[in-house]
C-alpha cells in the first residue's frame, strides 16, 4: 500500500469523442443546443405541473420528480463535456471526478427505481381505478418518491467509495466522456473482482429488480386492457401508459445493455455512444414524449398559452 500511496493520481484525463478541433467545435454547438433543450423542456414540465391544478395527481407528481432527475443528471455531465470540447488540456481533478461519478450514478439509480414506481402507479390506475385515489394518496406518493431518492443515493455513495479507494497508480487516462463507473474501475492497478461483484449486485438491486417490477406491472396492465370489451375503452386504458412505456424502453434498454455484464467488452466508441444516449438524449426526449403523447399535458400547454396571450393583449391595449 505504500507504493500505491506514492503514485496516487491527482487528476484524470478524459479523451472524449474526438481530438480534431473542427469536430470538437461542431460537437460543442450540438451538445449545447441539446443541453439547453433538455433544461428548458424539463423546467417547463415542472412549472406546468405546478401551475395547472388539473395535473396535481400522483402520475404528474412522479413526472415532476423524473424531470428534476433528468435535468440534474444532464447537468452532472454535459457542462464539463462542453468545457472539454473547447479545451486543449481535458483534465478533471480527482475529487471532481469522484463527485461527478457520485451524482451521475446516484441520479441514474433514482431514475430506474422511479420508473418502477411510476409503473405501479399506472398499474393501480388501470387495474383498480375505483380505488386509485384511496391507494395512491399523498402520503404514499411522498414515501415512494423519498425511497427512490434514498436508494439511489445510498448505492451511489457505496459505489463511489469503493471505486475511489482503488489505487490508480500512474494510469489516469480515461477513454470516455466522463467519469463513468466502469471506465474508472478499469484504471485500477490491483485486482478489481470485488468491485465487479459490487457492480453486479448494484445492477440487480437498482436495475434488474425495478425492471422486473415494471414487466410484472405491464403484464397485469395488458391482461386487464385485453379484458375490456370496448375498443375505445382499450385505447383509453393503453393511452394512459403509452408515454411511461416509451420512456421505460429508452432508459432500461440502453442501461441494461451497458451495466449488466461488467466483464463484457464493447468497443470504446460503442460505450461512448451509449453514454451519450442515456446522459444527453434520454433527458432531452422525456419531456417531448410526455408532451406529445399526453392529452392532459397538451391541454395544459394550450391553457397556459391562452393565458399568456390574453395577458399580452391586455398589456398592449
């Protein structure tokens, strides 16, 4: 351990996507636009739900949490990525790297558990609609949301602690966009089998368990929908779940592919593209999915737009 202490790194070098200057400038513009769209879309969703009393329901309470998680997740990665696009020395301090890993990993875990909670909410809405208000009361919704945040944060704290106690020796070059868990663990100059076990256990607890709960919920939901006699009734029941199901496919699909086998070795470019997908694209797309596929949200947008138009007309009169 004395040898490791003497060679402990103080910063990491992130290789990013490209070393070509013109490409990096183009990527800077692209990612800046995507990040601004992500922040704007998620903030507007939160404000809309806050301002429209018709959206003060369990489903939109959880959607508010999802939007906060998404914008926070993107913020934990994209600003640093933008700085590095325009920097010649793409370094990140040791403690900043640990902080980035903690927040990105924690927020990712929170989102997976939250999606399972949202699936349960849709299950109750479709399968037991008469008791929906009694089951999904404010107290239960708050406890479920707090459980999501606590479970993701505890997992992230443990993973970050066991990752950054590893001696990295002189190997401080991360061929990735950010301080991603697997990329950092691979830098260690000691046996990492215990870390791989911890990653697998974490994947089962915070990824696969919520995923199977989502599957179970949708098996029951689909079974109930198929028993509905009228075509219109089936369409209405399915419509209540369509947005959430789309987000589930996006989030779980990509991340399961990335994390469930720590020993697998997809090529570096593939890992980077996967990282972009769940760190940038998914947070940007979620507000669009819920806005475009949800009549209540579109109705709230129209009502809010009408109020602003009326206010503008009064001010100009």
